[in-house]
C-alpha cells in the first residue's frame, strides 16, 4: 500500500461528534461518552475509506494563542469562558464534552494514535506544518474552512470536509476550492482576511463580502497586490474600494498573520510521533477492550480495532 498521511483537526471533530451523537449514550456512572464514540467511529471510517497509513491527531495546545489575540483582540473572544493570565484562556465547552476530553486522550493513547500539539499554537498550525512538509499524500480532516488554505494539488494535499456530516463528506482539491469560492487555495487566507469570519471574531473589511473579495483577488492576485494597487493612483482600483481598504488599514496590517496557518513549527517527525498506523496488541489492546466495556464504548472500539488491524 502506498503511504498516505491523515491529519485530524481533532477538536473540530470531537465537537462535531458531541453534537452529532445523542448524549443519552453514557457510562454506568452517567458520564456521556457520545463524543468519544463519535470520534472513534470517525477515525475508523476515515482511515479505512481513505487508506491512511499514517495518522496524527493534531491538538489545540492553545486554542486561542496570545500572540494572535495581541494582533486582533476580538479573535475568538466570543468563545472565552475565562481569561487566564500566563496560560491559555478557558474556552466555552459544554460540561458533557469537558468530561470526555481526558477519555479521548486515554483511548487515543491506548490505540497508538499519535497526538501532537505545539505550545502557543492551535491544531491548525500543527496541520499546516505537517501538510507543508509531508513527503507523501495528505488528507486533512476538518469541519472548519480555515484549513482550505493548505489544499495543494501539486503536493497532493486535500481536505476532507466534515461540515455536512459523515454521510456527506466533501473532498476539496484545488478545483473544488475554486468552484466554491472563486479563489485558489493559495489565495484563501487573503480571501478570508478580506471577507472576515464571525465564528473566529475576525471583522474583515467592512462592506467587502465573499464575491467582492474573490473578484479583487482575481484581479490583483494577493492581498499585498491589492494594497499596492490601492496605493497607486493610476491602478484603476475604484475609489470606493480604496476607501474601504484605507478604513481597515490597521486590521489589514495584522490580520494575515492571524488568519494564515503556521507552516514551520518544530514538531516531532512522523516517525518520532509514532504516526504509522499499527494493530493494537498486548496490554494496550487488553486495556482498551476493558475500557470499551467499562465506558460503554463497545461498538466504536471494535470498529477502530478492526480498522487498525488491517495494517497487519
């Protein structure tokens, strides 16, 4: 089997699992396990269907890095439950999901699935770094549009988009991104900067929506090219757009660093991280099967073990 790396935007997936699987699925003590079961089922299906040989569950060591907040204070501010000095802020997470995150980590560990995060960075940055340096094809699994910027046909990097559910997965290539947004993946971060994104607290440029942002990037290529045109009285850029860009000058000076994923983190190699998928054996398999019974994860754990067993 040829090698293929799968990168999970893990928080995106376990949030989706939490809301997509009934929370009536619980352990004997009443703790919900819907997110755990949903995530394991996603991993089992995705790795089998897309023939992944390597897998990294990319982790938010810091879901709202201070350096991004320093640049744009509204960044994800609507999702803050508590501001913590000198440490990552506490995110608003349903109690039923909070209780499951340690369980998720435990099961992933027993299954031998690599979990990689980076201090002061989000899972997106871990994804961006691995996707930009992988030596074989990559599938990025996410429910967030932010990662469309890493799609790259030349490097065989695709996004498996989960926003419409596991029954309606969409595989994004260069052509699909262009068809949906009228911009190339390499332009997507600039497009998102101009358009803004309320789900991330990014204001965008007032009165520049998706169509206008795409049109401007079609004409000028990049945000830098657009701003250069705005500074050139003879460029032909309309007075209206010039005015809008000028009003958003402070935002546009910092937003690209916030919106663009980091691609040069110092991360463990795939080998160091233990990313190659293998059957679960020995004490780990015994313990995982025990937890499957104790935590009411039975079918989901069996499906995950079956998916990993194919790597014999």
